[in-house]
């Protein structure tokens, strides 16, 4: 899985990049067909925002989350993506 991380008005430190990579690698374990992921971290006023676009074999998933803490926004983002991917996986397996 290829992960691209970009930041708007926020400095991307190594710890933030490692945190995002660790969280998103968990998603790859649930659904092994993730080809690439684009993550955008930004700060708007006092709100930390995390957005992600995931491409999975012919389908795209998008999620975003806002919080006062960037790490909490990343946690919320991965939870939303995890739910979307599990729902998609269940839908595929029920059609077989």
C-alpha cells in the first residue's frame, strides 16, 4: 500500500508520519486490496483536520475528521475508514 501524506498549514514531523502509517497499516490488514492512500492534514483556525482518500480495486473511499488534537483527528479518520472498508467487504462477500 502506497501512502502519500501532505500537510496544509501544519508541519509534518516524523512522529506524525509514523503515527499515520501505523494507523493506516491496520486498515491494510482488514482489507488487503488497498492500492494507494492520500492523506491530507490541515489546521483551520483552532481545528485540526484529517482527510483521506483510499483506492481499493475499482472503488474509492473518502473520510474526514476534525478535532482539537491532530492525533485524535487521525484516530477518528481511521475508524471511519475501517467501518467503510468492513461494510464494503461484507457487501462483496454477501454477493458471492
